[in-house]
C-alpha cells in the first residue's frame, strides 16, 4: 500500500492583510514545525519523496520538520484567498472578514469562485486541476510521499476524494489546523482518505496554546 501524507504549514503571520506579508511563519509556527518533525522521526517510516509548495511558509515548515531541501512543487501552493476575497467584495459587496468571520466568508468565496463569478490569479477549475494532478502523481502503490502545503490544497484533495460540493469543501477547509497531518492511502482501487486533521505532536496539555487554525 502506498501513502500520501499531507501537512499544512505552521502558523503564519495571521495579522496580515495581503499574501506577501502573510507568507512567513510566526515564532509559534516554527515551533509547531519542529515538534511535528520530532514526532515524525519517532513514529513514521522514512519517506520515499518529500514535496513542498514554493511559498515561504511551506519551505520554512519543511525546514523545521527536518527537510531543508525538499522537492519544490508550486502545484502545492495555496489559492490566492486575499485576491479572491477582494473580487467577492468588488462583485457582491461582501467585505473581507476579520479573524472570527471566516466561517461565513469561505463558503461564499468558494461558491462564487466555482460559479466563475470571481477569479484571482486562476480559476477554480485550474486550481482543482493542478492540485489533483499532484495527488495522482504522488499516489503510487508502495510509495510513501510527504507533501507540505496549505489548507486550501488539502481541502481540494478531500473534495476530490469524497466528491464534495464547494460549500462542503469549505466546511472541510475551515477546521484544518496548523501543522496538521492528513493521510491518503493508496489501495488497488485508488487513493482513499484515511486520516484528517490530526495533531498528535500537540496532544500534550502543555502545548494547548499551539493548537491554532491561523
């Protein structure tokens, strides 16, 4: 059986209002990555391949986990949510949300994007195509691949595996935690979801403060 393990990056600059300033790990994000690396070395078999998106927060997470030279694959990069949020505001007058308002905002963005009412740097269809292409290449029998990526990419992979509509994809995406672990098993019938949003490296009560969504 093959396996693809997806890791969301550590906590980034959550006070940012644009992609460029968001794209770096906070001090806590760096610690989350180191703790995850310790856990993986203790509990996991070696990986045949380690992939990382090209964003700074992906590469910093990979380094903290213990992979300073992963194979860089931009297909693992996040959707451009800031631009999509601006497009939704321009088209429908929906303001960009504060930290506590994303639960209502994300479904609106994904549904409008899916209907091609808004567009960032790419369409919903092109985002889906690039993300699914990574999964198809990584999901090989007998091969274990670690992918360091973002919540939107993980949500899109779950959408593909479970045939979710955009609203349900949004509901999957919202609870994804920083440095969470998601597992896809590769069986003869194809890839199947085997684990979602695990944070075993943060289970200790002393690390409760490190269980973050953004």
